[in-house]
């Protein structure tokens, strides 16, 4: 499988994405992500900085912005607009480059995880049975994607971009000396299984993407693999666990791949190709974590455990350059995914569908008329003619690597570096069961905004100040859309946290909370419409950097040349697609905007005499960095201390990722109807204490909300029937009593009835204890797989690699 180029392929809408299936049916109708107005972006940028800065710092940032608007900003904006004309999405290439040029290990830095809920059928919660079930469901999902039968994603009946699904499977991140590349085998048919750090593979699909094995067949293979892997002592297997190299610095990993493939007469190159081109990796762990914190850690980075001087933790049983399904010995399961080409929303759909499919398949064993999640299903492999499968190998083969002394040493050092990295991070989880989405919405607030205010209030309560907070907003309503950054700290949120921690009436605290939530919701909507400021400023920074690179290498490119780099590949930019019009709120200047106008900070046209005379070399970007980008405010806003992301549904127990800065927290959260789940990570910044502060806040804010609720008002629970309201009518009360004693009425006479939440409320009076992703979804979902990278002869050669296991032995 040859790596694709580093730029994302943006196929013409008139060809590759105008398909007959339903999956991509709306691609041609998706609008193009607009390049925001420069002046609006600058005002929003200053608005996001103000609550984080002192008056002096903010004054300095305003001066830097003033200079940027007068000089470099206008020229960079025009270059960006011209560049965007030749692109399907103006931020896509810059975002992908940012991910692919990331040189640090991807584990704990880029890859997020999902922890699935346990299988609802207890008999299936053992490793092999659960793994086989998840594999069958995952293969059905892959089949639906390839046959374009997967229903398109929609939000409020608005279709979303589906491109990322085409890049989820058979895909790998390949390190090179000059950054990473994304490679894909779009016709991959095999699965790779990791067990005790040892690699196995077998085919699971035919050329039509139909399943060639039943769940029982896959279970037999997995049993054989577990048995074979256990024959090698754990310590010996760990010494040859090649997957640990995928946790290395990317340049080191690139050099080690070169060493792996240069050994004459070895199968290493073929083994690497089998791993890289597999549909996904199935990791069978020999451990069974007992606590939620340990489970989350296992899914994110694996465990670190030393026995007789050898690392035997599950961190040795991973391959972080691909999508991984991880199953523990007790059946607990999760997903760890390479984030470059796919965002959390896309993988969440995958996780949700495979979890749902496992339930529906079980239901069909009870009732054959039970529905299916898929438009069509694979023919039953047990009833097919063997000749119909084609050239497939269903018996598992073990990959056998040739490890020269240089690689053995590299494995040792990669492991010690990873053990250091794991040891530098800690995790704490909160499974808050007192209330969730239903209660929050009954109070008239956005659940996401409500939780975001909890993060800020808890942090402020611990440290007495607020830092930069990041939350991604999905922009998949646009063609090849990914995310926009919500900068959650606002003037309103700062007013709220200070009011909350001050000696103020409950009504005032709740009023400030509502205003902060309303502001957060408004910003979120703007970001989802493509009117955020963060990605726009980053694109302008990248345009400036390109100009510097051109001057340094003396390319002499004009602005038009910059706009037509290799990322375009002559593809349509989809200019005929409608573009969302600016919202009314965008056209209304903020107080900051009005003040800037009074100071003469309006954007000047690049064609005005004043701008034309500012520089003799206006055709080129100055190699001097624009003051906005070396201002302290730029560093402040981009040093994310609270990196947060809301991603989940009832199929997930937890979702999380590592901190994005040394002094920061990574906060993945899931808002369910009646619960809140939070997974926090940091480099030992009192993570458990921070989580405890959040829990205390949730209880205290509920007490305040209840205390300020108007008399007669009640929080409507959408999950509870209103039938009991009929019994309160005077005309039927006697009739009800005549049928027997009303146990609710009798109970009230003996003792006031309290619901579970009421009893918790009583403990709320204790107050607040002693104090009274990163997403960054960026990259390369657009690389076309090189379908001709292997001819039939090479394919046949690949199929015979590895030692063939004898299933009869098991």
C-alpha cells in the first residue's frame, strides 16, 4: 500500500462524489465554507481575549490588531480569498498539514478514545464473544459505507458532509522524514489482530465487501489467536512487540521503518504492508481493568506495568497509526482512533451503529422479524457456495518479523519513553447520576453551555482565575467541513463565575448563569455557520508563513501561484454551491467594534491609496511577522488550558483525550438524558480534585436553581407520563379511593415522600466542600488510495506471508 500525497484529495463533485448510493447523495448540495469578514473576525478575536487579559495586556493586543488591520491583514485576507477560490474548503489543507507535520508521539497527544457501554446481554461480555460480535458489526458498517447504503448524517434535517467515512477503513498514518502521509487501501479485505504484542491477520470480506465468515467463525479464529499468543511468555513477547514503535517521535518512527524494510530476505516490508492496509486493528488485551479510571487509561494509552524489568502492560499491544477496537479480557471494549482524517462525530456514528447492531442481531435470534440497521445484509456465509468467496484466506496467520539488534534496542527505548509519557499523565472520571440533559433543558438552558460553565466555575474556584478554554464546533454542514473553535470564556462567563463565588443572592447567580449560557449558545451557532474567528486567523497565519517560505526559497510566486498549490489537483472548488449568508448577529457591531471604529481601526481596502503606499514590495508578504501573531494575546488564546469536547450518546460510557498543554486539562464529556460523564486528564494537576470540584458545583447549582424556581413551576421530566395528573381532579378522587388505599397518600401521612433527587438535594446544603480535545480536527481525509499499488502477483505473495495456524488444534 503506497502512501498517498500529503494534501487531501478534493474530488470533483461532478464525478467521484456524484454517486448513485444514498450515502453521498447530498454532497453536491453542501455549501462551501465561507471565508469570514476580516473586520468581524478581529472584533470576535478581541472579544475572546478581553476576559483573559489585564487592561494593559488588552491594550497592547488592541495596538497589535490595529497595525494588522492597517497593513498585513488586508493583503493576507485578499490572498486567502484568492486561494479559497481554488479549494473545496479554504481551511482543509492547512488543518491537515498541521496534523501531519506534528512530530511528537500521537499517543496521548492526538488520538482520542471511546469507552463503549457493556454489551446488554451478559453472556456476551467475555473477550472472544464480545470481540467477534463487534467485528461482525464493524464489517457490516464497512459494507454499508462501501456500497453507499449508509444513511447520511443530518442535524435538524440538514445533511452533513459524509466524506470522512470513505477514509476511515484501510487507512494508516505513515511517518516520513518530512512529515506524515495518509495511505489507504480502499479495497482492503483483511483484519489484523494484536494479542500480547503479536500480530495476526485473516480475510473477512470478499471482493464485493460481503462478509465471508460468521460470528462463530470469527470467534474460532480469535480463540486460536489467543491460545497461540499465550504460548509465548509475556516477557518474551513484550521484547518483540513492534507496535510500541508507533508511539515514537514521528521522525524516529520514520527512520525505524526504513530499518525494518531494508533487511534483505526478510518479510518485514510485507508485514508492514499487511498492517498498514488492514481494515482496522483489533487489540485483545490480557488484562481486565476494574475501575473506570483504569478503563479509560487503557483505551487511551494502555497500561504500564513492569515485571522483572520488562514492560508487560497493554501499551505494548497497540498500533496507534490506525483505527483500533480494543477488547479487554472481561469484555470491556473501546475505540482508539487516529484523528487526522476523521473527527469525533464521524467515529461516534461508527461506534453507535456497531453497538446498536450487536443488540439488533441478538434480537433477531429471538424474533426473526426484528429490524436490521442496514439497508441490505450480506448473504449468510454459512449458506454460500465456497467458490463464491474468491481468493480469500480465512485461517489466521501470524506475522513473523525479522528484528536486527538495532531494532531490538529501538524497541527498548521506545517502551521506556512511552512509560515515561504514561507516567506523566493522570486520569479521573466523573459519572454524575443526579441529573442530566432533561433537568438542564427543563431549566431553560443549553446542556452543553451548562456543562461549559461548570468547567469554568470549578476551575475558578480552585485557582481564582480563568484560562483559555477550547471547544470544537462541528462544521460538517459545509463541504469537507471539520470543526471551528469555540472560545468559551466570555465577559458573561467571567461575570457568572465571579458572581457564583461571591456573596450574592441565589437569583443573581442564576441570572448570570443564564446570560453566560445564552452567550455561549450564540457563539456556538455562529461557529457552526462558519463565522468563527479561530480557523480564519489560523488560515491567515498560514498564508503569511507561505509568503515567508516563498521569499526564503526565492520562488517568486505571485498571490495567484500561492492559491494554486498542489492541493488543488485541478479539482472543482464547488463554487456553484450556496454559501450561508452572514447571520444578523454578525452584522451588528459589538462594543469592541464600535470602540475600534472610533479609534480608526476600520479595515482599509487594499486598493486604497493609503494601503498602496505602505510598502514598496506589496506584491510579497513581509518576512517580518505581523504584530498580531507575536502579540502575547495570540499566545494566550492558543495556549489551551481547558481543552474540552462534547461527544457521545447512550452507546458510550466515556470519551476522552490527553491534555493539549503541559499545564492543561483534557476534558471529554457526554451528556445523557439523566447523567453526565466526564473524563479528565492532565499532567498531574490535581485531576481528581478538579473532578470533585465539578461534582460539587453540579450539586450546588441545582440547589440554586431549585431555590429560585417560581412557586408552582416544576421541572417537567419528558420521560415521565402525565397520567397521574388526572387523579388530582376533584371529580374522580373519590372513585380512585374506593378501589383501595392510595399508597402515595398513605405514605405522605406517615412521612414526607422524597424522590432520589430530593434526598440528594438535602446533602447539597453542605455546599462546595472546603470552598463553600483538542480537537483539532485536521488533516487528510482526502487522499486517494493507490489502487494499483499491488498487482495480482504481489497480492498472492502477500496472502502467503506468515505462519498459518492450524485451527484443528483448537
